[in-house]
C-alpha cells in the first residue's frame, strides 16, 4: 500500500501556520455593516480596543484603524506581501508616493526590499447595505541577495489572472485561480516582481485558490520541482476527502508535493488556498515588520528606519482613503497610471 500523500494536518489559527519560504498567512473575513460618511462602519465602536481591535466583535474588526478599518502607515523590510482581495476594497498608499484601490479578485504583490512604509485601509463605500471584506495576506521571504532590492509594487488585476475550470465525470466543477505558478493549460501566470523568489524558475512557487462544487472531484497535480513543499488550507466547506482521508474540519494540510492527490468534496461548496515552493533554506531573523537573516541586520533595519523613515510619508494622514468612487486604479511611484472598472462581484 502506498504512503498517504498527507504529511500532517493542523488546525487553522490566526494567522495560519506556513512553511519556508512563506513567513505568514492571514485570512480576513469581516462582515462590515453599512458605511458612514467617513468610510467607516455605521455602528458604535464602543467596547472595541481601538488601535488593536482584533477580537471580531459583531463579526468584524477595526484592526489598527481608528475611523476606517485597516492598517495605517507601517514599515517593512526584507520580504514581500501578496494581498489577495476576494471581496471588498483595499486602499494602498506608500512612502514612494504610490497609491491604489483594488478588490474583487485583484492581487497586489509588494516587494518591500530595502524598506517601504505603506498603509492598507479597508474603506466602506456602501451606505445602504453591508460591506463584506474577504482577503488573504501572505508574507513571502526574499532571498538574502535580494533583501535590499529597490521596493516596488505590482498589480495583478482579476481580469488578467489565469483561471482554470475543470469538470469531473459528473459535470461537477472545480475552479482554480493561479496567482503564481502554471497549472496545465490555464495560461501563463503573470510575472512576479523580478527580485521575488517566485521569479526563479527552480523555486517551483505556486499560489492558487480552489473552489469545488458539492461532490466535485479533482486531482491536484504533482509539483514539478525537486524539494518542493506544499500546504493546502481548507477554509470553507463542510468536509473533503484528501487522498482518501476524510477531513471534517477546516485545516492546514501539508502534502507530499511530488505526488498528485485526489480531492473529493463533500456536500457543500469547498474552498482552499494552496501555497507551494522550494524552500529558501536560509536563516530567518524577524522582529515585527522586518525580516532579515541576522540579528545585526535587524538592528540595522531599525537604525535605518529611524534615520530615513524609508523615504518619509508624503500623505496628509497615516490612514489615507481614496474617495467614494468604486473604480479600481493604481498610480505607481514613477507616475504610471492604471484604471480599471468598478469592483467585480
């Protein structure tokens, strides 16, 4: 009998446990109410630990925001953030002068490199009905040689991200969204930032989301790289069979990446996030928003930030919001502009 394709199964926490080169993965799912005129929730904020509101009271959080939910200006060095917005909108602003509003399946891939300050606010625009927000943020480590690369961000607009729709013998569908990494004939993935570990062909890095119809069957193909590791996060649905093993609670499932594994969904729609890559295998020294290889480099990061503020903050407040329009856009640090239609439902 062949060995199980499952290496281990663990619970989903907050954040989700990751494997090298992924440093961090958090899933935000907030049922925000109607908006007020200031792009915040039209609800009392009494009883919340404003500035550190992570409790989930009434099904939503203000996070570090005081008026608008989100994360006001904060620094990063030495890694990348990959932000996948499934519902709602994010307003980005940074110390390079770039801004963006994105959501509805869009992805922002930000290389912090040698240092950037950015704000990630969650503006609530609809004053007539609720404003649900759903997103993943993944922290991806940079190779030591690229930790001091120039910072920049890349937008992956939903319309451009490869999607694959597979049907099993009963016509039940599995949809795979390929944010990074190729899947069969789903189309070439969008190019990651040049200094990313994902830009190395032998990194075998993939970030996919999966959505399976009730009862659907689909075979997750084997990874192609040597030494690749893979983790599958089952975060929506009632139950699923993974390689013949029934899993009846939301779980983080490490798989043997070199083997194909059959997924058989239960009675409800199921959703997954898959992260895979060949590990960097480098030492990690982390303190808060800085991720380097040594303690001395962390101390240097703090010293550099105190001295330069990573370019300073060019915006009038630490939690900028980009107005009432639903239109998605990006203005890059070099002045290049991208404009997209309103958020996709």
